[in-house]
């Protein structure tokens, strides 16, 4: 290779790498971080058995829900976004469209119970995940997160972040209706 050809290679190689990185960054910026695909979609919900928040002597497991379509909402008293989402869950609970179960995540029991007493309790019950191990198994990025789980115990939808009235109307409720028909 001649010196001139080598100089061109040394010049264009870094420019090519830089251009490729700019393109990848540009594509990444167009993606919605709330729509991160979960490897758990269409797979059985991870097994857990946790004490209930209000009744520590009783446990709750995803197996208790086999045969039902249900919503699992991961929440905590220290979560600012959970407070924003909470009225939507309260309204959904009033409709009876789907049973809502909570996963109280990395919270103090007294704080979780106090939070529900203050703002209302949309949950059939909340499981108490003090150390966050179940959250890790479910791939929780942060709270709130919401899962739609079908009658066979398979995760069909995951929402990272606040469930808004629009998301509920456009995505979650149609999916729940479809799963209940099937």
C-alpha cells in the first residue's frame, strides 16, 4: 500500500466510525424509553410467593391468579410518579374491568399502608417486596410499572412508567377485553 493510500485510510476510517455512531445515536433518540421491549412478554410470569402488605401472615403468589386476567402494578410510597398514576388506577378499580394487584416495592410496610390509607387502595391486595427480589425477576426498571397477565399466567403487556387514561383506553383495556374473550 502506498503512503498516500494509507493516509486516506487513516483519515476516512475514523470519519466512517464517527458517522456510524451518529446514525446509531440518531435512531436511538427516536425511540420511546417507555416502550422498552421486555423479554418477559409472551412468557410465563416469574414465580413469587410474598407476604401481603396488610396481612403479613398471609402470602400471595402469581399462581393464585391462574384462570384470571389481571393487572400487576409495581408501586411504592416514595415513588412520585406513582402518585400521578394513582387516580387512574382508582378509577379503573371502580369499573371492575380487571382485578388489580399491587407489588409494594422496596418500601417500609408502615409507609406503604399509610400511603394507601391517604390516597385510596385500588388493589385487591398488595404483595410486599421489601428487598426488591421479585421486582428484579420481573425486570423492573423503576416504579411504577404495570403488567397485564393472562389466564395462563403469561405476561402479555408491560408498561414502564405512569399508566395514563390514554394508555389505559388505547392499549390496556382492549388487551384485557381480548384476553377475557379468549
